[in-house]
């Protein structure tokens, strides 16, 4: 996999069925997974076909490095309605989402700190040359899987398949992932890095509105430009969303905990003053163990796969997930800067490939497009082409175009909804139930398929 691994003890609150029930929102009676025995104190790396994760195993299996992967479903047994597992899937999924499968070495941290120390005096051509030197090694890494890694979803879908196999159940009910039965969700975000980007916000809003899309703008409150207050007001006036983008975007926010605590105090003050609910760090830097210090409802700094970002890793998921009380809305597509200036792509084919993979798992399609980089005719043309493609998919595939704040509201509502059986029928109860859809999972020729109860003309897999 090319990434160093570190042992992580399971969280005390982790339950074997927690991740499965939270993801599908099944009734608790379908939490039928159990471990065969006590978890060992040793961690091992496992795979579910094409997905890899780390988890402590039952039966005291000895530690194995990433060079020898063990199937997460190896040795599965059935005991009536119960599925017996060797590995705790909740712990494995949490380790993937929280990027605990790798270690950030001291050397990597020092190099990253040195780079951001000298970055202000480096010409953009030199920065891009450095990035292209690093790129081939990054893209050779087998895990996370480039260009989209759906390991979390593959594990959860495999668990659903096991339940359907057990006792040969025909269907299992759950609360559909998106409101009104939409097949997937899409959010467009624009990070504004410098004065050039601030001057091009109107242009980008015009492009978005040409296809009926509303996006979220993330603004840097200090140093980068002098018109923060005016930008917030202008963007909101046009019905777009505003979130906070770092503090001063110097790449050193997460350098150490002491520095983070000092800066996060000012960050939280800006959030309160301007009523900002979402946050994204500069350069997609992150430490999910520190997210509880952010006074935000949602966070957007974790890439699905981070081969083209300064910090390695990736959450290996195309769905929102909670980090404590903070909802993470992961970046699931390549940023425009990396597409245009590092990969030097001349088309949107890579974006299309990523979109297709995300749609196959009904995930969140999320973009970062900077007004700083959509300035030349070539880049602007490619962005128009992307918007046109997204407009076609919205109609053909029933995709929900939403602002990050809207996704945050829905995902929190869905997490509180209950699926109740009344007689021989299932009913969704709770705030947001009118937008929710009852769905059923089933196996067809060994493949997992979904259907939505009383679905409209939306195209479902």
C-alpha cells in the first residue's frame, strides 16, 4: 500500500453493529453481527475484497503487516439469524474514516513545515515543479485506491449481503440515503485563496447560476484579502452559502496542538460573528482527533483519497460521517488546481470517472473549484463543460444538488429518524420523515440491489 501503519486501540464506545445500523438506518433488530470471541490487543490489516482496513481481531490472531492482507469476511459463520465475524467492522470502518491506517512520520511533518515556511517566496512554477516530482510516487500507492476509494461502502455493502444470505431473507428495510429518494447528492464549493479569487467571485456565481446551481464559498478571514465582510455579504445576497476557510491559509494550522488551540480560538470567534456553520482548512490539512475544538456543525477538509493533496491519507468513503458531533463532508473529486496544473488534464474525463464511481455507491459528489484558477479561457471552458455535464446528470440520474448546510441538516435528521413496523408495513418516524424514503436491500444473482418504496421515475441502481 505504500503507507506506514500504526496500531490503534478500539474506542470503548464502539459496538460491532454501530457502523452498519448508522449507515443504513435499519431497525435495531437487524443488528445481528457478533464477534466470535474477545478482540485481541493486537491490530491486524484486513481487506474486504478490494478494500483494506485495520482492526483488532477475535481469536487472538497475531499482528500482520500491510504486506499480508486478511479478508475481513474470512471465517464468517452463521448461527441462526446471527452473523459471526472475526473482525469488528465498526472499528475497521472508524479506522478508515479517521485515517488511522497510516502514520504521519516526523520526517514528513518536518518537510511539510519547511515547505510552508518557504512557500511564500517560491514562484508558482517552482511549487508546481515540486508537486509534479512527488506525484508519480503518490499515484503508485495502492491504497487508498485512486481515483476514488469506496472501501467503507464496500465493507458495509458486504455486511448487508451477509445478512440477506443469512436465513435467506428476501429484503431488508432501511431509510434511503438522500431526501425525496434522490440517487446521490452533489455539492459545489469554491475556496477563495487570494485577491484574484475574491475579484472573480461574481464571475463564478454567474457560471453556477447559468445551470441553476448554488454553491458554497469558503473565505479566509485574515491576511489574504481586505474585503472579508463585503464578500460574505455579497455572496449571501445572491443566495450562495458562506463558510470559513482556515485563518490565514499559511499551511501551518495543524502544525502542533498548541498552535492549533491558539488559532482555533480566533477561528471560532469569526464563526460566531458571521454565523458560519462550516469549515475547511487550507490545503486540506487536518487532524480529525482535534475536530472537537472547532465550533462548527460541519467540516470539509478530509479527501476521499489524498494522493494529490499535501497531506497523505484519505477517509476511503464517499458518504458523510460524524466525527463526534461534527459532520464530515469529504472531498470526493480531484480539485481543479490539481486537475489543471499538476495532472495537466485537457478534459473533464477524470471528473467523469470519479462521478460514475461515486454514483455507483449513491454517494456524495463534492467539488472544490477556485475562482483563483478559473481565470484563463481554457479552465473556464472546462468548468462550463463540467457544469453542463452535471446538469445532464441531475435530470438523468435524479441527483440532489445541495449546499453543504442543507446536507448537514438532512444527515442529522436522518440520523435521528426511526424505522417502525406497523402490522406488516414499515413507517419512518421523526423530524424530516416527510422527505425520507423507505428503501429495501436485496440480492439479485449474488449482487446487492436497492429499491425505493413507491419510487417515482428516479433512476436507481
